[in-house]
C-alpha cells in the first residue's frame, strides 16, 4: 500500500514544493492568531485545536482532505508516496490542526503509513495578515 504524507505549511513562509498531488487552502477559516489568548500558542495546544475545528467550514475542509486522500491512494502504485498539503497564513494554527486530524482519520488503515509533517509549526509568528491573501 502507498504511503500518505500530509504537509502543513504557511503561505507567508512560502508554498510547498510542487511535488504535492493536491493542495488545500485553510486561509478562509478564522485564524486563531486573531484571538490574543491563542496567538502565541500553536496547533499542539488543545485550545487551538478546538478553535480551529469549531470554525465554520473546518469540518467540511477536513472531510474533503480525507476523501481526496482516499481517492489518490486508490489510484497510486503500492510503493508510491502520495503527498497532499494544506496551508494557512503562518503554518502554526489552522493548517497543522487539519493535517494532524486528517492523518488521524487515515491512520487506522492497516498497511497504510501516514505521516503528518508540519513544515512551519516552529517558525516565529508572522505579522498580522502575512500570508493571508490568496496567492
């Protein structure tokens, strides 16, 4: 069975390499950065996870990511690595929460190796609005 790699990133740092099979954009979801109590936290914190997943549209985006991943995996060679990416402004809140949740949804499949990679999770906070406009 192929391997699934889910990469979270921040558009404010740069787009991921073009080797992604599919890219999702989470910038339309409410940014936890706007909440002073959540700003300095990141996706590892349960408060950030709750805030992201309670945002209108987050569940639908997660479902779309999981569905797309299943479809790509069904078409992939057994030894392939399928990479999908999800981006937000800075890569510390929305995108890594969604990537982690998608990986958790897929991780139950026997023989499937799922890896969530958070490219910008440990980067410094970007200024307000950085990476938020559509590219």
